[in-house]
C-alpha cells in the first residue's frame, strides 16, 4: 500500500500565523503538524508516501521533510497546480498511486492511537474503498455517512443540515485504483458549486458504479487542530499523552524541573522553574522564568523574566520581562514581545490579523 498526504491549502482559520507559514508546519506539542500523519502511516507499515503541494510550497517542504530517509521511508512530491479540492488531489497523484491500494491521510488530522488495524483491514480485504468514521457531537460540520437498513453505505454528504446519528467522516480515506475511473469519460466527476472536486462525490461515484465501499469506525483519539482553540487543546492533549522526562540540555542548580519535561540539546535553563508536561526544543534559553504545564517551546526561543502556561511558542520567539502571565497563547515564528519600561508598558509592532488580549 501507498500513502498520500496533502500539505496545500491556505489555512485561513489560523491567520495571522499562516500568513508566513503553511499550517502543516506549525508545531503541535513541538512536532510539526504534518509529522503526525507521516509517522502514523509509517508506523502502519506504509513507507511510500506521496506529498501533494500547491505552487510555491515545494522548496520549504523539501527543506523540512527531506526525501523520507530520516523516517525510513521514501517521499514523492506531487504538484496540485490549483487548490481544487480533495478529490482533485487523488487525481493529480494518479501516476504515483496507480496499481496500488492507498491511504489518503489529510496533513492536518492526527490519529493519536494509530491506524494499523484499519490499514490491515483494507489491505487484506476485497473492498474498492473504505470510509472511516468517528463519533462527533457536531458531525453536521463535517462529512456524514448515511446507511441503508442493513448498515450498508448509501451516501456520504458534506455538512448536511441534519444527521440521523452522531457519526462523522474524518480526514482518513482508503481507496483502490478503481477510483481513477471517476476522472475520465462522459460520466466523470464534476466540480461542486464551490468549484472543487469533493471527496464525498468521489465515493458517491464509486457507490453508483456498484463498487464495494465499506465503513469502519475509528476507536482511538482523533484531533483536528484547525482553529486557534483546537490547536491549544490538541497541544495540551498530546503533551499529556506523549511527553516524557528527557533532559538533554543544561539546567543550573538554581532551577527546578518538575514532572514530564523534555529539554532539547543546547538549551539552557537558568534560575527558572519548569513544570510539566512541557516540551522545549533545541537551542532555547529560559532565564528567571516559570514555564508551566501544557507549554511547547520550539527551537531557538528565548524567555527571560516571564511566566508562560498552556501555550505554543514557535521557532525563535523572544519574551522579555512581561508583567503579565502569557497563557492560552500561540506565538508565531520570530515573534518578539517585551516590556519597554519599568511600569510594564508594552511596545508592539503587529501585522495584519494580529490579536492581543490583555
């Protein structure tokens, strides 16, 4: 089997951070978001992975992800010339995928407990496609599967007004190369009202052709950190589940490290308290500060005289003598926040879409 992971899109719900960086490369619990689907596929035994991108994204993607060798895998980079929908991603990847059964794993979804059993079920089965389901209280915001009286899939509708149950379809799709027939001939797939080729329409085309589509429920934890609040919740959940006590940097005798705290190489903790679960990257300096639970700090950041809790700090962030607690915050690459006077006044240089709550 092969894997397909898209990293395109605009990430509008995560602006202003995504004005300068693709959301798939924003860290969650100090790993870039796209690393989670890649590692999930590899753990399930899928070592050939196609990564689809939009124009202007290839150079950075290759710089960050490489060719897959560091994961023991092989990556193919595939251009999607325009963001024309998820089914179009399948279409542009046909040359890479043809002749294979494959898993289409969205690059911004996290299946925390792995997908090994689902991959095995599809790989060993005779179905032409498989739809994954999760239980979700607000499933009408997502794709919803509909079944006949015998429990067979009838259709799969994106964002319906009502739903007869609480099941929804997350960003994990299983397909065979019979799906590529949808992109040829008189009865080929047509774009939706918004001008995109939708993944529910691809499955519907297969159902209408009499191809065998089955449904499996994902029993593990699923995360979709697409918005500000969801990102912080996902960061918190992953730190709670995955953080270990691993100190590779230097902690001086005046500092205290409590609980499950990871400190990367060449990082220094000086006269500070770190209370886990926390992940700190490489080359980070923390001085005269408190870093509290559920905080992830990416490489090259510097924190002096501050208190930080339940936050995501991206690469190269600088915090200097803040008079208030930094809490429930996401700070983008190379953000600088400092107090500029003894009375705690703040100096700011903020771009479009920035938000400060004080």
